[in-house]
C-alpha cells in the first residue's frame, strides 16, 4: 500500500476555500432560480388546464 502524500497547508486551504465558495454560490443560485421555476411550472399548469378545457368544449360529439 502506498503511504499518504504530504500536502501543503496552502493547497489544503485553497481546495477547501474553493469547495466552500462553490457551495455558497450554488446555494445562492438555487435560491435565485427556485421562484422562477415555480412560476414557470404554475404558468405551464394553467396553460395545460386551459387547453384541456378548450378540448372538452370543442368535441365533435356534441
């Protein structure tokens, strides 16, 4: 088995800092995009309901 490699403290600090900044960025981005996605889903649901209502009204078998 290969022994563990000594890594500089500066390298460790840089890696964990980048990891933390990436997580913070993603959390901020998610909170920004979540309301927009909910609004898009709500509008899509309304459109589908409207199309279904129109399809029910416009049947050939009236």
